[in-house]
């Protein structure tokens, strides 16, 4: 289908040609003139159509631009905003507080930053342009399904303040809420304008069409703009804006025709845009010249037909659609957005109609959005806590919110709207109806105290803010007033005034009290033992109490007025002068945390003597928290510090030898273990236990033993390397930690120590002693478990060396069977200690049967059992060896004495008059302990058990090993009436030689002879001999391990006094004996 513009041009040309050829009277120049007339007529119609079509949209663009300009001016009035520049997609300035800059294209140094913002869509960083301003570039983004698009950039120039970030964020928030909406609306309008211009331009192919706004900015164009000089064009457009008249120029002499059509929007005739229509006439003139000669005859024949066709075409294609568009535009001007143009053609005018319909839909949606926005604003006004008044230029109330109605006690807005503001507001109470001062003076203000007049005539104090409203022309269009009820605040102020009066009285009274308090403090400061020195904020001493005089040697009148560092020179423990800047920092900043030093500060007094002090330094503050000086409180702690050093040394060293004690030694082992795990180094640990040390103690006393340890310590120190640790672990036990030592080297050191001790001769008075040492050697490496396991392994290895013959070393190896057994015994140590702590021992009784008829009463042996974790009973043979070896047997014996005597007392109370003997077993270590003897005597006295009922059993081996102590122990308790039995007699090699030296009552024949005496004649003879010796010495004999009738018959035949064994009776719990 031939485009409408082509049809129109062809019809015009054919009509002109037909007219020229039919008339034959008209010259070619008249034909050209007629053509220009037609062009002017068509141009006039088209420009009228464009002006009518784009007027509303250009008006919307103008409104949006005015809103943007007003927003820029409003934001620029903020004290922290220097200027605001708004750019569109073409980098034109479309809003600025300086109207002369609007319309120009940005070409300065900011263009590169703006281009980055358009490219990346990210906000530009705040940066400093100079010391007075900084800028932020904020993109205005249109969100699309295919990706966001930057449609504009806002450039903020801010005045740097401490709250510049807050200012930028506040303005940025307004920009994103308002600028984005405005630019999107303007973009949509320009987009629609583009479509409209493109469609209208199709009417004539040779037409150039442009639309300009008030700033002579080209909003939309098509074609070549260079047909007219830009300066002349700009001047012509400005003239059309000024006069409102159509401007025409050009002709066949210049080859073009130009028409400038004004676009009106408001009723007052304001020009808001210009449509520029340009026709290039040269092609038409050339066609006229060409066809004027060759087509005259054809034009004459076709003139009539073309005339009718052209008339029908103009009526069908142009006049009817434009009339329909005109009717729809009139309905649109009346606000009927639902009325759209109905078009039945398919050419460019129809497309223009469809665009018009879309514009109607968009305007309808915009009106709905505006209604929704108004409703949203109304909600905000209803929820405001402050009263809000909107007044017109006549100072009458046009609108108020719900808070204002409530505050004024009115029921409906209509009761107040139309009132002069002076009827509900006054400058002071009791001035109803008077003209308000701020209305007379016509100025804006915030938070001034006014009074609202309620419906009942009462006055409500409020904080009143008043701001004028201006229209787009800058003319005052009313004002907005905000009032906040301050009734409660006024009431609070009155309360505060009353409180202030009371406070003044209290301050006066307190001042008097403070004066008296000051006098008391002065007396106190003069009396206390601590030195007190005050320093003013210049560093000069202001007060110096008597205690300070005694410590420093300075008199008060001499010290006052001098610099603090002159009178109180402080030194650290390294005699380094302490930095006086710390004191200055305390004065300047009121922070003395670094100066709270105790036990590490020294003072050089006036006599050049260093005095150890304990000091506290604190700032003195006034009522406002400002530092007015410092207070230095100190006291002489020289004696305390010396004592502390001694206590620290005693806590870490053995008092006798001066060596490290066990605590320090184990700490050093822990450090070595951490080093081994970190670096993989290897160390060695030696556990030394002196042999025959007890002989020296028992023979010459503890003084000699102490001297031996001191002399031996000096010899051992000589064999140590500088990195080695020698410590006394307790009694005659020593520990050596060999740092970075291999196994071979550790063995050499162990042999060296053995030789040193072996060669040592201890001389005390007229006696000379040889001592030996048993050494346990353990390697410490990254695989070692803990310090406790290392010490345990060394102890086990040491005992293995003792068992191996003493005076040797033994290397601990985890695969050593003997050490495993020793380790098993050590595990019993934990179980025994736990059983003592948790009272998990129980006592049993086993009967000792008399074999002769002259024996009176019962005879029993008290036996010990341990209750295991699972509740099973553990016999004494399993745990007593470990208890004896590792020094726990004394605790076990004490438990047996205390619990056993208590249970026996209860047994005798249940069986009064019965004469019984209860035998209690004691270890050899316990009878050698003088403290244990006292403990037994105390328990016997406390329980009040008949002494003749108590019999203590001690083994032959223990008695012989501690013969002196055993004799003293037996003698002391027999004096009370207690009995004694010698257990396991016959197991020792010298049993008979020692028997006569032990004053016992019973002789218990070792069970190893009794068990097989019925079958073994030698065992029988041994039992017979022991029984005979006992009877010769007047002792009662007891045979153990009687497990059959045959054994019992043999014992009766030999006239043994008592028999004990499972055949006689099994052990039963002591509580079960009746």
C-alpha cells in the first residue's frame, strides 16, 4: 500500500501538472508557487495535528520538569547541599538551581565520571573536589526484565561536615524516591512523543519534523537538521516562544520550506513547545521541471480522474481520522480517559490513533496512581501525632489532620475548615482573635512556642512550625503549620523549676557538709600510714602528707610547688627511670591504667636510697569530668618484697639442699615434653634413690642424714651440665632432667653419678658410711604421654634397679616384663587411695580354734578385704604388696585400727561377758613409725576396748627388719595389756636367733610347713621343732593353713595350742559374728 505521504505528494503533483497542462496559461513559476501553497497548507494541517497531539504530553513533560526543578531548588536550600545537577540519557542538564545551565550538554571534566555511572549503574564514591565540597554521582535506574537501564544521573555537591555521610544518604533517599519517578515519567512521555513524531513524519517523505521545549532542547527529531543555520534557527525558535505566532521561512529560491508552530498548554496562552516542520523543495522543483514537458498531455487526460481520487483519498485517509482524533482529544481534555478514538483505516494515521489510545491508557493509569498517592498521603496525615494545618493565601484553614481535630476538640474537619488561623492559634494566652505576628511579618520558623485555642476556649501550649508554600512561578500559594502538644513538657518544666529550688537549698547545705568533710579528710590524710601526694594539672605537687615526708625524706613545704618527677623519681625493678610521660597522659586524658603497678616500682628518696613501694595513681576529676590533677598513694613495701622473694624461693626450692623441689621439677618436665612434641627433640629423666640412707639416719640421727644430703648434693651438682636440672623430690630421692640428651649420653651420665656416689664416704664423728644409689632412667620424647607417666616410669625403673641389687641404673622399656609387673603394682596405688577415700575396705573374722581343753573364750584373726569397682571382694595378697612398696600401708593400717576397734566394741556390746581375743595384722613399716604408735594408743583409749582382747600380729620378716622399733612398739602396747603374735614364723633364715629378743605371746607357724606336714616328714619335723621351742619359751603356738582332718590330727598329736585354716572355719564379715 502506497504510504499516505506518497499519495499526497503524487496527488498534488498530478493536480498541479493537470492544471498547468489544461490551462496552458500558467507559467512554470506559478505552478511552483501553487505547489508551495499546497505544501504550506499540508504543513499547516500536519503541524496543527502534531501540536494538538503532543501538547498534552509536552505539558506533562513540562510539569515533571518543573517538579524536578522545584525539588532541586528545595534540596539546594539544605545547609549541607551545595548544588544538584540532573542529567538525562543524552547528557543534557535537565535540572539545576541555575536556570541558565538547563539545556546545555555536559562536556566538562565530570563527563568521564558520569559515563562510568551510565555504564556500570553503580553509585559513584564520595570524593573531595576541594576542601569545601565533595560530590556523589547517583544513577537513576529503570528496572526492566532484560536488565536494569540507567536513564539519568544526579550529581550531588555536598559541603563536608561531620555528618556528610548522613546528609548524602538523606538526599540520596529523596533522589531515589522522587527523581526516579519523575525521570521515568519523562522518559515514557518522550518515548510516546518519539513514536508520534515518527508516525506523523510518514505523511510526507521529504518532511523534517522536530519538537523543542522551553530550553530550546531538541526533544525529538527526524531528518537533516543542517538545512538552516543553527544560530538563526535558535533565534527563530526563541521568537516563537516569545510571541506565540507561527513562523514561516524559505521558498523555491532556497530549496526548502520551514514552519515553526507554537504548542500551547495552559488557558493563559503559555507556549510550552515548538514544532519545527521542514520541507525540502528541491526534489519537487526538479520533478516539476522534468514532468512539465513530458507529462502535460497525460496530466490533462488524468486530471479529472485524479481530482476525484485525490478528493476521496483526502476524505478517507486524512480528514476522517483527524476528525476522530480531534473528538477523542476533546474528550481527553474533559477527563474522560475511558473514551478512545475508533479508527477503521490501516495507514500511519491509524498508527497515530493507536498511539493516542495507549497515551489515554497511560494517563488513566497515571491518574489512578495519583489518586493512590493522595490516599497514601492522607493516611500519613491521619497517623501523624502532631497537629497539621494547611492554610491558603488568605490565612484561612483549608485542611487539617485528625491529630489537630483531637487537639482542638472538634468532631469534624468541616467545623474548622474556613476559619482564620488566628481563631485557633495565638502568640500568647488570652489574645483570641488578634492577628498573629508571624502572619503579619510573613516569615517561616520552626519550633516556636504558641498556643492553640480549643473549641471550649482553653489554651494548649504547642511548639509551632510555619512554612510557606510556593507555586511553580515562585508565588506564595499558602502555608503548612505543624503544632506539637507540649502540655506535659510545660508541667515537667515547672516540676524541674521546683526541684531546682530545692536543689539549691540542698547544695547550700551540702556545701557546708563538704567543708566539714574536707576538714576531716585533712586530719585523716595527716594520720594515715600511706603516703599521699596530689599533683595539679601542671604537674606541680599541691599536697604532701606526713607519711610521704617519712618515705621520701622531703618536707611538705619543700615538696609543694615542685615538679612531681623531681620529688618522686620512680624506677622499675631494673633500675631504669620510668617515663614521666605516663603521668602526663594521666593528667591530660584521665587514664591511669598503665600506672596501676604493684610490687615492681621503686622510689629514689632524697638520701639517694632506693625504696621499694606499692603505688596507686588515679586522676582527680571535677563535676564535669575534667581532669584537675592526679593523686599518688604509695607505701614502703621493702620488707614485704624481701619476704615475698624468700617465700617464692622457698616455694620452688628445697630448704635443706637448695635444689629445685618436686613442683618445679615437674614443671620443667612439662616444658621439656612440650618442646619434644613441638621440635622432636629428645630428653632424659633420672630418678635417684639413695641406698643405706636409712642406716645413717637410724644410727646417727637426722642431723647426720641432713649433712649427708647436703654433701652429696654438692657432688651431684658438679656432674650436671648448665642446661640440666637437679631437684630433690623428697627424703633421699632426687630427680635429674637432662635436656637435649640422647640415650647413650644419658647412660654415661647415669654411670658417672653411680661412680660419684659409690666413691663418696660420709664421715660423722667417729663413724664412716658408704652409701649407694639406685637410678631409674626414662627417655622423654614426642611419644611420651604425660609428666605423671614419665615420673611413674622413672620410679618403677628405680625400684627395678633396687630389686636388681641396688647401686645400679635401670632403663625403663615398655616391653620389660619386670617393669610391667611393677607398673601393675603402681596401678594398685590409685585403687588403694580411692578405696581409702571412699571407705571401700571391709573386715572379716576367721576363727582360731583351741586344740586343748584349758583354753578360755574365743580367738579370731581380723582379715582385710577391698571392695572392687564392680562390688567383688579383693584379697589382701593382691594389693598389700603395692601398698607396702609405695608407702600406703600406714594409711591402710590406720583404717584397720579405727574401723576394726569400733566394730569390735559393738561386737562385745552385743555379747557381754564373753572373753575373746582379736588379732589385728600390722605392717613392718607402721611399727617403725613413732607417730603410728601414738595413733594406736589414742584409738584404744577412745574406743575403751578391753586391752586384753587386742592382739597385734606382725610378720617375722617385718620384726627382724625393724627390730629396734618392733621391740619398742611391742613393749609400749604390752604395757597396756595388749597381746602380740609373731606371724609366719620359720620363713626367715634367722628366726630362732631373733625370737628370744621379741616379747610376744603367740607364735604362728608359717603355713608353708603346715600345709604338707601330713605327707612330708621334714615339714612335720619343722612344725614339731617350732612348737617345741615356743612351748619351751612359754609361748602359745598357732598353726596356719589347716585344710584337712589329717593335718589337724598331726597338730593335736604334737600338742600345738591353736589351729587356723579353712578346715577350721572360713572368714566371715565382722558384722555377721554374733
